[in-house]
């Protein structure tokens, strides 16, 4: 039996935008998401630049930051992207 998957919506949280529209605009205009690292102190590393997600707040996706404080940052990104995809799917 072959299983099939249908993608009906899209969502993303990236260094160039925290939603599909912002990300697409950045890609079309050639805007980079690379900048000086701010999420942690990178001063003891040979490189202090990275492509990190900026200005991310769970409240923007209908969730309270305090409700998700116990979850890792990258998991919050996945939740936000999934919520966007569900909303996009209609």
C-alpha cells in the first residue's frame, strides 16, 4: 500500500522572515539573514556571525510566551510554522 501526503498549507520561521510573505520578499530582494550573533555571547568563538531568527514572539501566533517557556526555541519555531501552515490551508 502506497501512502500519500498532501501539503495544503505553508508556514515558516527563518532568519529572513517569520512568515511566508516576509521570507519570500527577502528572497526576491536578496536580503540576507546573516548578522552578528545576538542569541548568545559568541565572543570566544572565531566567528561571531550567524543566521538567527530575529524578532520572534509566540504571541504573534496566538500563543503566550509563558506557556511555551519550558520548550526549546527551535520547537517554538516549529509550532509557529505549523500554526501558519494550518491557517494557510484554510
